[in-house]
């Protein structure tokens, strides 16, 4: 993999993980699971978007936002998500 997937390409792997996961999952767990499922190299995962936030974390945040607006996931508490 030469570049990070677009946020739209992260939604389906995220939904697959949340469907398989029993209960809510944190941003960190979701991000780690999606990165592992897509076999994204550490060099890409380390690219900074701004401040301390990586480009991957930024794109995952947009993937969660889109999935939430589509009614696929719910925010159950701060940084904790579950499938709808």
C-alpha cells in the first residue's frame, strides 16, 4: 500500500469490525482494528495531519462522522461507538 485509503474506503472495514465486536468500542480500538484489517504500514499510520493527530486518525474520524450521519453507528459515550 503506497497511500492511505480515503475516508470513504475506511467505512466498510470499520462497520465490519463493529458488527463483529460485542458492544461499544473506542476510537483507538476501532482505528487499530481497521489499520490491521487493511494491513496499513506503520509508515503511513505515522503521517501527521496536524498537531499530534495523524492523517489516518483524521480520516477515521471522518469515516465515523459519515457512518453516524448515515445511521450506521451511534456514539454511546465520549469516543465510544457501536453499531446501530
